[in-house]
């Protein structure tokens, strides 16, 4: 399984990333990808253009913001409460990065 995710500020994937995603498709690797605008949505668009099926979309909230290939969606759950994790300051480290979430649940 290969994870693909990136910045909200990226709206054009570099050629090297496009080539790597093509190689992932050729090798038929499974892909887990984010639902955010920016790099996630751009990579989703590329995978959808290939009509690639081995993709899951992860999200932290309600419905995925982007799921361009109508793939299975997975919701990240808090390991203790079993509730999904919203993007809120209480779930961030002081440097603004998300705390790791250990479990995922298919919601489709």
C-alpha cells in the first residue's frame, strides 16, 4: 500500500510525481490517498484518469471533500474513543502537525 498526500497549496503536480504515480499504476500497487484540495485532489484526478481501481480515500470528517474516482472511503478513528477525528487544534501538536491516528474504518 502506498500513501499519497501533499500540500493544500499544490495545484500542479511536478513531472516526477506524475511519473511516479504512473509507475504505481503500472505495478498495480494499492493506494491510500487524502481527500484535501490541492495535491491530494490533483493526484486523485490523475488516478481517476487512469481509471485506477486500487485506491482508498482517507478522511477525518464526514463525507470526503474529494473522491474523484468514487473509491472506498476510510474514516480515521481515535484509538481510544472510537470517534472520528475532526481537524481541530486539540488534535494537533504544537507545531501544527496532526497527531498520529492508528485505526481506520471503511465507511462505504
